[in-house]
C-alpha cells in the first residue's frame, strides 16, 4: 500500500475480554504456537454458557471510586477499555490531545435493576391495576442515578468525565451495526480531514440476565457445555455464546500520528457496511462487494478475523463465503474465543487485527478442527461482522 | 464544481430540499407553523397512562398517529415515516432515496406491558428477584421474536431503510437532547466527504412512558407546574422549574447544492455550519462557566464561515430548566457580547415542550421556516422575566422580521452540545 498523509492508522488498542486485560495478554495469544484456551462460565447463568470478564482492577483506569459507582458494568467496562486505548496510544493525560479528540461510541442500553423489576412483576401478578402499581413502585424503588447508568450516551459521557476526551462525543446504537458504523464513520471523517484523531469503540456486558433474555427471545443461545464455534449443533441451541468484552481504538491520520511520533499498528485500508434482505444470496452479494479491497493483499499473509455470531445458518453461510471468495486466507472466529459482543463485536475484531499486524503474528487457530494454521506472519487482515439480526460490515487492514 | 457550489473552505454547500415535522401541535409543517407562530401550546394532561400520585402529570405527547401496537418503537417509527414522507414529497423525490440514512432515535427497552405478559406465562416465583430466570424459562418454552425485535435499537432505521430505499448501513444515534442536531451534522459531513450527493436525516422520539417520565422526575428535571399544562414551559422566566417532556419527529432532506440545482429542486435553506464540543464537568450538569457550550457555538460559526455579527436570530435550546437557560444565556453572552440583547432569541419549547431525541431536528425545521417566512416564533408564557437573563425572547407574540442566518442550539445530558447555523438560499 502506498502511504498518504490522510491514511487512517491505528495507534492505540484498549481491549478487555475473558482472555485478559489490555494488549499484552492478547498479543501473547495471537502470537502463540498453541491454540488459546477458552475461559467459560457455565454455572452462573446455566443453562447459558458465557465468557466472563477477567479480574479487573477498575481503579487502574477509573481513579475515583465515586466515578466507578456512577456506572453500571457495561459503562465501567467501556470507560476502562477506552482508558487502556488512550494509554496504549501514549495519549493518556495528554490534555491537549484528549481535549481535541473526537469520540464515537457504539452502545447498547444499560442494565435493568433485576430486583426492582422482579418486585413489580410479582406484585402485578396479584393486582389488576398494573399501571397504577407501576407508578407507585417506580417512584419509590428506582434509584435516580440508575437512569444515567442505563442511558446509552452516558458511556461516552463518562469517558469525557474520566478521561477528558472532549473534542466531540457521538453515540451510535443498533447492535452489531453500531460498532461497524462507528469505525466506518471515524474512518471517513479522518480520511476527509474532518478529524485528526478519534477514539472509537464499544463495550458489552454479557453477565446480565436482561441481555441473556434478549437473545433467548429468539432461542439464540448455545446451551450447556461450550463447543467450538464452527461445530455447534442445532441440538445444543441457537449457536451464540455471549461474552463480556470492551474494545476501543485510537485512530489517527498518518500525518497526525507521525508528527507526534506515535507507534502505528496498522492502517485501515477499507471499511464498509451494508444491510438488507439476506434471502436468495443477497447477503453473499453484499459481502462480496465489501470484501473486494482484500483482493489487493497476498492471501497467505492475510488473516481473516470472522465475527460470526455462531447462529448456525449465518455461520455456515459466512464460512462458505470466506472459503470461496477469500480462499487461502486462514480464518479465525474470534467470537468462539471471547464470545459474541453485539455492539462491541466489530471493534473487538479490529482490535485483534491491529494487534496481529502490529506484531507480525502468525495467529494460531482458535478452533483447530475447523481453522487452518497460518504459514506466514500477518501483513493484512480482514475483519467481518454479520449482525445476528441485521447489518454486516467488513474492514481490511494493512501492516505498516 | 463551480465556485458557487462551494463554501468558504472549498467544501460542497449543503442545501435543505425537503422538510417534514410532527409535534404535539399537529402533523405537517403547515399546521405546526400556524400553531407555533400563533403562540399555541401543545402541552396537555397525560392520558396515555395513569398519572395519579406522580409529581408531573403533563406532557407534549403525540397521540394522533395511528399505530399497529402501542409501544415506543411503533410510535417512533410511525412519526419518522410520516415526516419522511412529507419531506420527500416536498423535495419532489420518489422511488429509492439512494443516499445514506442518519437517524436519531431514543434508546428503547421492553415495554412494561411486554414484561407483564411474559410474567403471565412464566413459572411461579421461587425466590425474590427471580423474575428474569422465570422469563428465560418461558422463552425456552416458546420463543417470542416480536419481543426481540421490539428492543433492538436498529429496528427503526431498518424499517425506514426498507421503506425509503436508503443506501448502505443506516446510522442510529443518540447524543441525548442533541441527537437531532447530530443526525443533521452526520448528513452534512457525509455530503462534504463527497461520499454522497444526498442524505436523509431523521430524528424521532415517541418514547414517553410512565418509567421514562418517572426517571426524569427523579432527576428533578421536569416542571411540576401541572395546572394549566400549557403554561408550564416558560423558558427564561424567573419561575421556570423544569422542562416539559414531549414527543415529535422531523426529517430533513439534505443535498449538495449543486445536485439540488442540477435536478431543479427548490432549495429551502442552507445547512451552513455545525459545531460540537463535549463537556467533562458532570453527568447531567453543564460546566458552570459555559465553556463547552461557548466552544460549540463558536465552532458552528467558524464552520459556517460567518462571525457573530452575521446571526440574525437564535433558536434557543431554552428548555425552561433553571440551569439550562442560565447556562445558555451565559454562553450566548460570551459569544455575542453586547450585541446579544439586540438579537431575538426564542424557544420553541415554550410551546412544544422538549422533544428530546427529536428536538435538534424539529427546531432546525422551525429555524429554516423562520428564515423562509420572515416570522419569528415567540417564546410564550413569558410573564415574569428572569432579571438575570437579559434577552429579547420575542415575548408571547410572533414578530415579523426578515433574517438570513439562524443559530440553533442543542445541549444534553452526558456533556452533549451541538449547534447548527442555517442560512437563506443564496439568491
């Protein structure tokens, strides 16, 4: 790839998954000779297995206890991951850079207060004036601050407060598509000179029954024991295993990054998203358009980070697509390793890709029965995410 | 590209070629404008749910749109669909839109009625706090795809994208009370990037429920002056005590001026500049020095390439909360200085309440209409001015005045600030 001043480069990665906190454990697993071992929690939400958060010392990125208390887990996780990304980019506590830094956050909604909800539905079973009951209970039982801990744009708001990122603040919603659009928009703005440096990413907390319920409404969970993502069977449920993840990236124009002497992991060569009917091969037709920029790179040294949700039909179709249209490029389904992260799914994949390219990793298979070994160090990466209900996106990244 | 189609920074000029709006005052720009310029309030007693025992019992809900089911997604979608139909008709566009969609939509959650229905088919409680375990058991028995779809944040943009044939992945966004302005800003940016000649920018909020009302109540954000409802929203007065929660939607069709002229479209105005700046002071309160709001207004003016003497009218955020109005006044004073008292500043929210997610776009439509008609809408209920806020708020009665450049402010929870500068079509 020829280099330009307005190339969009990744200079900071903040990642938290069940595999650990920050770039270091993830770089280690991406460069290991053995397949990584999954971490799975099968008891706490049985029959639903979940990839849990690793142990986190929140105060490392959120110094004030008061700030920590103002947030529910998904916000706290996002603020934490954002801090890691700023640290990794060497921009933490750089007031000038953070004060002019743009921000796009892919967010879902906050946690319900399970006890209050339970109290209300239990009481409602005994009464026929349910609306009146709601007024009574919500007025007396809701914590006033819970609203703010639930509000989608307050993840970004808390990043402004804790990390002093205040150039701009935008929150995108809409499940997997939110994560795709967030990075796509940040990319387009930097490319066009509308931004010089942008913090972008998302977080997802899987360890909450209200979000487990959302997926169970379509019986989407894989049930019981953990199985590798490409070999999950309909007899074991819908195929998805959620994971608690946070992933933020610092994107900069090459000019801005080089002027401050920043370390560059990779360049985003292309990124796009689309949506529409998935019938009659239309999903594959859109994916083909989105994947086109990958053709420019040598297959052997290109790694494909597939964000497949694990839904049986979608996983099968994506794998068939990748093996045909991106033949010869090893596939790594990262959702099988760290779980599906909805809004954060695409950012997690881009984070894995950036770390792999920055370290020239030969990424070991995550699912050795279904994924081929790499035979060369990664010089390019493709990241896919096909939304569990709608929307799809692909990014193509190149090493320096 | 001819020079006439580029702005002061050499970027494509962005024109507005279609507008649509719904508020508690009615459906469509014509009815809304007649009421708004006539000083009519759309605020009324809440009838959607019982309000007995609640400290706030009034709102600006939109209750006249027919819905297949009573929930926030259906209502928000229906309003967005209607305003988009109006805007596209005004723009003279039919068939697939073929440009990106930027949608400001409220964060949504399951309706309580859906939780109650689920509880009714769930196994009995075994211990306190186990409702979700029971819900899950019920879902394992029988899935409910409608429940899933109704709580996906992407479900409104999905339907709009299908209905209007927009291109690519639609963006659904929330910047709290600045969302409508952010949607417009994203559309402007996309056209300036050269990614598209046109963008559909939509903002909608039909999410008022008992829980939404109570949440804002618990933060002491809402007016409790329930009687009479139409007098509760009184921005910039001494006795203002909170905003009045409301619903609404607006759509703006944005096109590069060049493309608009090329297809012979009527240009209703120019989206000349956008500014934003995040606040790090507090989760719900603005920096006391107004710094981020000042920076936002200045950024919008700089982006528009005009200085503060160029603004003829300000469409204020003007929520009628003690804090916003004070902070907004402080910020405008810092930017406009001694000239501020001579610039008319009015708040549409005195009549339509705070349409939250939709506000920035609804008020952008009214700002453009102000330019088009040469009529400044009033700030009603301005009986007892706050002596600390010295503004020409166009008190109580509309005023005829030709203006060519308008500033519209939007500020929100979470440190969100966005301002837009709109100007008349270049003659």
